[in-house]
C-alpha cells in the first residue's frame, strides 16, 4: 500500500501545529528510490541529510532509526519513493530556537512517478523560469523545507510537454531546475553551477561529479550565465528519481540528439547494481 508514513517510528502519531517545520520550514528532507527494500545511494543520502541538519543546528536521527522506518514501510518486492523529513521539532510562537527542541522525523512511502518513456529515449523540453532565486549563502546547497521559490517557479507553466524549468539567480547566474540539477558539456568539459549562493546540492549531481573523470570528462563547478548554457554542446538534468535526461529544447534553443545522458545514466545504473 502506497502513501503510508511513520512519524518518529509510529503509524498513529501526529504532528501538532507547533512543529517548526510546518510553521517556518525549519527542517530538511531527502527523496530517493527504494528498490526491493534497498534504499538507493543510502550512504550518500544519509550523509547529505546529516550535513544539512548540521548546517541548521538540528540533531539528525541515527541512520539505524531511519532504515528501520524504511524497512517497516517497504517490502522486498517494491519499487517506491521514500521521502525523509527531519524538523527541528515543536516550539512556542516566535523565531527563537527552543533550547530543548526535540527533532521530529517523518518517513513517507510514495509511488514512483510514471515518467513518459520518451523523456529517457528522446530527451526533454525545458521552460526558462521568470522567477529568480534569491542569494543566501547560509542556506545554499541545503535541501531545506522552505521550497516556495520552486513552487512559484513550477506554477509558471501548464504545458504537459515541459519536463522542468531552468532557474537563474537574481544576478543572472544559472543555478538549477525546479526539481533537478543540471550539467552542460563543452567539448570534454562537463560543467555544473556552483551552488555557494543558492540552490540544492543533489545526491545525483554529486555522483556525476565523482564519476565524470572516469568517463573522460573534466569537471568544472563554476558560475555561468544563460548565454554559456545556450552555447553548450549538450545539456542534461538529473535527480535521484529519474536519473539523467537529455535536454533537447529550452525555449527557442534546440540541441541535436546526444549521448551524454545515456552514458551518465548507464554508469549510475551500473553503480547501483
């Protein structure tokens, strides 16, 4: 059965309106697939969850508790999505952090999205978002619960043929997409935006950064603008659920069919096997 959840390991638990994750977005999350009861890229997912909690001063639950929750929700035949949420816990009115806040953890089991097959075989079309991401180095890279910028950006299109939207920051730098990270290829150089001012540092992004040299690419984590994006030989987007998609169109820009997404996706799948 899908759309099940545990709160602090219990099915009958509830959150109160005093939870700071609800009131202020004071928490973090990670989303990843579980295949046959095994969370994909679990060591890296948990490491990022811990790092994000530490950045906000939240005590991250032990990996053993989260894995126990996942095992309680998922059987060994399922291919599902798990979302892990950790909030700072309950507090009284006001922004001041309670001295003895007890974190709440939520583990949610959801259906795997039914992505169109042609996204994998033919590539995807993207929208260039009007919304610009704010600059906030203290939160940059963290997958925190306040995702209103992404929500507003996603409201910009209703075209079912558009897979995602490209986001720039207020200074015109390319950052990410609304639900994915991005990479550009210029010759043998694979570029991805530097996320030191805004954006989310995804696990699949890091995996690609780590594997790229073994595939013959030189990695550059750098600032670049829309002009550099549009001049790229290839563009791909990635996240932990769909892996990697080739980008074929962004507004009026069209790319020829490429092989970058297939190469990266193949390596990701090989490493997961």
